[in-house]
C-alpha cells in the first residue's frame, strides 16, 4: 500500500478546495509517485479504490501525462530539455555527453539504478537555456563544465549520501 | 532605443519581493482595497477601458471575457450556481518563461489580481493550475496563499466584507495541451487533458460544470496596476486596441536572453537590439515572435510592432510573448523538425487530423533534415496542413501548421537543398544523424 496517513491527510485538506473526488486524482498520483517513484498497475488499482473510480479512469489519466512514470526510474531522473530554445543553445551536445557519461541512451536507466536519462519538451526556462530537471530541481545555463560539476556532485551524493 | 516602461516588474530586484510584507510595503494589496469599494461592473469597465488583452496567447480582451460571465446563474431548481475563477499557469509554449518569473518574484501580485477578478465576476473559488514541473514555483504560490489567508485577504469574509473567496493550487502533470483552457479544465477535474468542444464556452459550463473564467498569470498580474493607477494610464502605453506593457521572453541565439517588460507594441528590431543583438554578432536568419506556434518571420520581416494586431497583419501572431531568435548559422529545417517532433509528442490524439497530421509532418521534416526527403514530401506539406488547420476541436492543429508552413514557404531553398544534396548542408559531409527521432522513448 502506498497511500499512507500522510497522503490521506493531504487529500483531506485538498477536499475542502476541490468540488469532486475525481479532481483529487492528479494530486493523489503525484503524492504516490513521490513516495514510490513510479505508478505501477497495483498503484493504479489502489488509487482507483481510494477515489472510488474505475481503474480504467486512473489508467487513462496516468498514460496521458508524461510526468507519471509507468516504469521505475533511477534515484536521479535526469530530464534534459531539447526543445527549440535549448536546442539553439547546444542541448544536443549535453544529451550526447550524458549518454556517454552514464553509458545509457535516453529512455534508459543505469544498471545500478542510480540514473534515468530522458529528453523532455520545453521546461519554460528558455531564457537560461540549456536547462534540465533532475527530480524536482531545475539546472540552468548549462555548459559541459557546469554539467560535469553537477553530475560529479550527484555521483558523490549517491555513493556517500548528501554532503 | 526602446522606451522602458515597467508596470509589473519594476520591483524584480527587491529582496523578498515574494513575501507579503515586502509586497505590501511596495504598495501591494492597495488595489484590492480600492476594488472592494467598487462595484463589480465598474471593475469590469475599468479593465475594458485599459485595453488589456489576454497574455496567454489568444489576446482576447480581458474585460470582455469577464463580462461574459453570467450575473446570477442558478441550477434548474433555483439554487444559485457557484462561479469559478481559474489561473492558467501551465506555461508550456516553447520560448515562454514569464509566468515562472512572475510566480517566483511576485506571487502576491497574481493573488491580488485574482481576488480583484473574482470580486468583479462574483466567483467563490479560484484555482491556480501550475505546470507540474514547476515544483519551486508551486511552493512559492502556495506559501503566498497561506500568507494572504492569514491576513484575511482570502477565505471567509475577504478583508472584512461579506464575500468569501479562496484559492488553491492544482499541479499539472506534464502535458502541453493543458495550456488550452478547456483541456486545462478537464485536467483540473482529474481527467485526461483533452480539449472540449465549444460551445458551451467556459463562461457558461466551465470547471466542474460551473460558469468559469480562465486567465493567464500575466493577465491577472496586470490587474492591480490598472486598478491602482487607472485604466487610462495602462491604455496610454501600447496601441488603441492593445494596452499596456508585455513581458517578452527572449531566447535562442540572442546575446542577453531573458524576460523584458516593454510596451506591447515595441518594434521587433528594437527588441532584438535591446537584448544585445544576435548571439556572437551573427546575422539574423529568422525570428519566432510569439512562441513555437507562431509562424516564423524571416530577417527581412522583422521591422514590425509586437502587438497582437501588427503581428497578425504580418501573417504571424503575438501568442504568448516568446521571442525565439535564430541566426544565419542555424539550419531552419532542423529547427522546424524539432518543433514538429514536439507537436507530434504533445497532440492529445482526440482528432485524427491532428493526431495523424502532426505525426506525418514530424516524420517528413525529420526525413528531409537527415537527407532522406523527396520533392514529393515537400509538395505534400501544404496539403496536410490544409487538412489540419481549422478542422479540429481546438487550436493545437492550427498551431502545428505555424512552423510547418512558414518554414517551408519562407526558406524553401533550404529544404530543396536538403533534398538535392541528400544531407543537411549545415552539417559536415559524412555526418551521420545520431538519433532517429523515434528512438528516444519517453517513459
């Protein structure tokens, strides 16, 4: 079970502001993913039971939105924007560099489960392009050297815990 | 030189501008006080007189949109129907990043604008729909709502009046289409973000079936200055049909990218010069003047004012204010292929013209870019586009045709060269295209 007391409490607080049970679905899935890392078929059934919705209602929502991971992701989910503004500022090279460094292609997770790499569409930070998002955080004005520093730091964090 | 007139972002650099104390010390929430003493009709009139037009993309006159809201709607059994106010903060049009700035630096300006708007249309609830990736911005706005509630500016009996209004933040989950207002409403209801057929318009049947008004972040943020300093002052900046300043988001190959608040009718050449010119002193090739969906302008077409009407006359659109600058060294075919890949990914799939059309176009442009395109591909593009534009539930399909048609029409020689050489002339000979654009799967 993913939905615990804390998630339930958050949903209760939101209920005061949202007129229907179904409107809790997106926030609930966000909370479930924050805890479990991804949305499994079991998670879909659990969300459906919690909101008294047919599981298909939940499934069709999960598959519609790109932020819901339908398979497990690494501890660090690296998402590089390659849309036009970032592309014009060299995003492709960054992706290439990351693929080389991590030894995986976009859409894949490293064997040790530390990193998942993905290309994403516009993150709405084009003025500081190129940009990427790792888990909840934005990293902007990227260059090869800035990227290297970020990744070195994450490597250290993943092997020793946060500094 | 451009005239720098700031009405929204003059306090960008003030430390703590996002907190209620600093916001109030700079005159914040005075407009709310003033608005609560005004009748709803006079607020709507003031906004009409300001010539404020929606900053999300469509440029619809804001005061008029508010006036479409029914005065006292009722259910069939006579009970009063609640009215809702929604802020579209699903900033996702490629090239646009102003709402992020506003929510980061001035969340209370947004909240104040929303409370004034809610009073004007008689709304009892408000929803701020923020794109899911904006985790930091979401927290900022949520914290500001808590502050405002503590001060009695939100909740039961707003500022000691008999009227109650509260706000909640709703996070999106990664879908460009949710920036379309009816898709946003479906998403807010916990559904797939698929646009709705109109009519009925949201003013009649909106969020949760109730009369609803949806406005963009920047639109709401313009409301306090209009109420404080009067519609005339706002209208005095800009044109007769489009008042005020606009937050232009300048990106791409430009020396000083960023958000620039300037009169809405600033000349595009002046705007580019104001941002330091093309990156590295290169020559300009093209500009996308209003976010990805706006048809490109060639370098010969940039002597144009940036207001809605002037850009429409120039065959493009002011859209969301995202100005993407492209230099002479960049391959237009590759830029267009990127954009079409985006649309292919983001089409919601409801309408076959859009679902299939965006897919075909993305494949064709990619094929041409990597040297596998034919003359027949080039000639088919216009036909596909004519089967998409105006044929679907929402304007997404039309948006796809913006970059597709403008790039081929204005830079046809570049496309023809790709076909003739069977490779991208901007890449070194023997260059092997790394990705098939379908290879990079998303989760």
